[in-house]
């Protein structure tokens, strides 16, 4: 059964996350990025985001199926209690309920 955990920038997580994210950057309008960030950039983002917000991983037998995180919405102090959420599911894991599960866990932590 798939389990939830926090992302680890010092492990193989950034490479797996970059692989899940790549099709969303290259083949869809979901991401506003033009180039796929590599594992080093993903690791940097995990570290920066995790200082204030959760970055969750859903994995099964060591394989990352989905990830979700919250991040700061705007830089001004009035927005300190507002965040933006993001979720990405591996293509072959879509339609399995994994997205609903990880997003629900993220929202529970944020509440």
C-alpha cells in the first residue's frame, strides 16, 4: 500500500519528482515553466518550501507516485496566512485515487 511521507532533498526524491513534473511542463498548460527543472533545482525548492510548508510524497515500494506541496502565495506580510497548493501525479498513477489521498493529507496539515 502506498504511504505518505515528507520529501527528502538529500535522497533520490528530487530526480523522481523532476521526472513526474517533466510531462506537465513539456506537454500541458498546467505549469507556467518553460523548461523542466533538474534534480538540483527541485532539491533547492524542497529545502526552501519546507522551511514553512509541507512537501509530501506518496510512494509505493520505493516508487514516487505523486507529490504535493504548499508554498507562499505572495511575498507581502498581509498574505502570510495564504498559501498556494500544487499536486502532481505520475502519468501511470492517475485515476487511482492517489491524487485525492495526498491532496487530502496536505489540506489536513494546512488546516
